[in-house]
């Protein structure tokens, strides 16, 4: 009679996550990822006794502080001139980090270190978008300026992405993102990368997408 071997799904899941960790990240980054998971484990134990106060374990953790602080710096730099303060983003991002920490489990496919930045980015964009919708002209003023019909200048990755996502279609988004990543790229090369046969069509699409942004800001 064959012996039935019980499969520990949690253990297999942990092994799979660990193998991905070693495959994807360098040793230094792996250290911070594991350190944050260990801090979360301590947070779980303390939360039963201290409730919300237990989050101090995460707040004081170097990995968490780095992730949240980096996003605060990024969004503040992009939006301080538009009236959005560092205090706004600090409050939003720490509240988001706490929520993600509370909802995190051992069975999640991703480590907390991987989940926090994505959650913060989403929360920041949602907040900025709400401000744009509240006062579009004020928040978007001077985001795009024209030197001539084919010259582009954008201020800040965050606001650029928000405007593109709001007002451009798929091909316009693709062209703009590639152009912003490589501003010296030719129209012909842009077309080749995105399956457009003629460089004049690429130029026309880029100009149309900028006109959309310009029109939206004047509404």
C-alpha cells in the first residue's frame, strides 16, 4: 500500500516566493525585502495587544521608511508648485501603507516590499486626479507649453502620466511615452517601434495628442 504524502500548500507557496525573490532581486534588495517581512511578522504579534499603536514597528522600519519617503519626495517635487503640499502626501501615503500592512497575509503572491510602492503610486495618482477634477485649470496650468508645433516640454513624470491617461487614446499614449523616454528619437524610429509606416503620420499623432491636452486644460 502506497504511503499518502500530505502536501503543505503554504510551504510550497513560500518556497515559490523565495525562489522568485532570489531570481529577480539582487542580494542588497533581498535583505530589505526580508527585513520588512520580518517587521510585519512582529507587527502582527503586537497588533493583538496594541491595536493601531503596533504600527510603530512598521513606521520605524528602515525599509518602510525608505519606500514611503521616496514616494513623498517624488509627488511633492512634481506637485508642490500646483499647491499640493508635502503634508498632504505624507498623510495619504502613511495611511495607505498602514492599510496595505493590515491586509497583507503570508499567502499573498507578493512581498510587502513589492506591494507598498504600487499602492502608494495608485493613492498618489488618485489624489492628484481628484485635485485636477476639482480645479482642472489651476492644477494643470503650465504643465504643457509650446515652443512650436513639434516641440514638447513636460514637468514631472506624475502629472505627465495623469494627463496622458486622461485625454489620449492607446496609440497616442504609446507614442508619447516612448517619446518622453527617448526625446531624441526620430519619427521614423517611433513609427517602426509602434507599427506605423510613415513618419508624417507619427508626427501628426503626436501633434494631435498634444492638442488634446492643451484643449483639456482650457476647458
